[in-house]
């Protein structure tokens, strides 16, 4: 941050100057401490200036509502939603999801790096944060046939892209465990970044070897016992509730029954069709359902905000605190958890506002 900019923000943070925008009379969810606090939230240039007592050039009266960090979907495939990437982001953002961590392996399986470029291009100007994990298994295994062979060499060109976070779900677990040269070249390429897993039903020894290979997360847990085996091995468990698979109830019931620490758990949708998003919601549905099953609301909100932000190194997100991005979900209360408004970089997302659909490149039609 440039010094002159900091000095201006510092004046606002100390209450010596009015902030550009202040949310007043709300209950602020402090995701870092898991508590609700009374206070105003001051914003300037799309970032949080402070939480406390503030005056603003523009003020929004929350009238007792809850202001929470924007929700994060820690793993999804845009292709599975059956609409264009921009339309999915638009719909899900209205449900409070302001950050999407996307794995475009389905596009890459069909069109190779052109498919990855398409996802990146289509989400460049989306009213949300859209990050992409580099597909790791294209094709999924050595016996599959598809439109591309995505090697570590072809991935190198994407390492410096600002929205490429890490390596997408490693479906070919045997190649990791058995030391495949091609697979470990990919793991080494992303050695300092997050590497997503895809590891259902591995034996204890195989799971240990899989994690030794550098895998950090998994969204394939279908029950509490297996989720705990992964958490004990140091993995983040991305609890999946989508259209193709619904694992939230089984895992959350176990968490509640055993009073399990939830710091290794996040939420994701993986594959959720647009009609179900319109009917149920997106990550907000995961939060609501977890609370209905007995999970404390503070824990559920942390699993939708700060925990995925920490998992993926997105330290500017997931928390309402000075210097963080001003992505907010406004909830009616802590019981019903209905989303009333959503803000991205301090700007309100207009409900049902149409987005421009970029033309598909001719070679991808």
C-alpha cells in the first residue's frame, strides 16, 4: 500500500475523517474469534477500514441485521451447473457466495488448455472472486481417452496467472501413491501451492502415502469416520452438498455428536445444478442445513468464510477486519440466516441484474 493511501486510510480508521461507506447498527460476525459483536463497519475503496464506531460519507443502517464475510465455495465445477460461468456466478452471488474456487477439468477434458482459458476469460469481470485450480488429471487416468493430454510442461505457462491458485483434484490417486513420474512432476510444479485431492475409500496406508505426496484437501468424504481419518492426516475436509452427491448431513451429524473441532472443515458444492441453486441456495444452504443439524451457527459461518480462506491462502478474504476485502453477506438474523443483501468490494450486488455473456471462441463451439 502506498504511503499516502495508507495515511488517508489511517485517518479514517482513527475516526479523524469520515469513511467513504459505513454499515451501522449491525451485528458483525468476527470469523477469526467466532463471535458476534456490536459495531459499525467502515469501508473505503473496496476494503475494510475498521470495525468500531464510525461516521461515513454514505451510511447504511442494518437495523440489527448480521453482517458476515462473503461465503466461499471451496470446490466446484462451473460446467456442471449447466449454465454459462457468468450466469452461475451471478445466481450464486445473490445467495451470498462471493468467492468461487473452480476446477475446470471437465472443460479441459474436452478442449485442453482452450477450455481452461475459456473459464478464465468468462469469469474475468464477474461480480465476485473467481479462482481456478489447474486440472491435474487430463485424462482422469491412463486408461481414459479425451481431447487433451495435460502435462506438467503445459501447466507451466499458467503458474504466474493471478487467479490460478494451485493444482486441481488429483483423481488418479494410484499415480501419486505408486510414484508416477508424470504425476509427481505436476505435484512438484505446485509444491508451494494448494493441491486438491479426490480420495474416496483409501486404506489407511494409501491415505498416508497420498498425503505424503503433498495433497492438502478432499471433497469425496461420504461419512464422518472417513472425514476424520483425513483430518487426522492433516487434510482439509471440504464437506460437499451438491446435486450429484450430498454428504453434509452424515458428516455434520458426526461432528455434532462427537463435539468435533471444526477448524479442518469447509463447505463446497462440487456439482450443483442451477435449478437447485435457485430453489435451495448455494453455500448459504450448507450453512443453514448445518445449523439445523445442531452445529453452532458460529462454527457453520467459519466453515463458509475464514477456514476456506486460510486453506487456499486467500488472506484478504474470509474476515471483516482492517485491510480485508469488503465482501459481505447481510443476514436477517442468526436463526433464519436468510440472505438479504450481498456486497462485493463494497458494492451491492443487484438482484437479478443481467450479465454480459461473452461470445464463445469459434474453435470451442
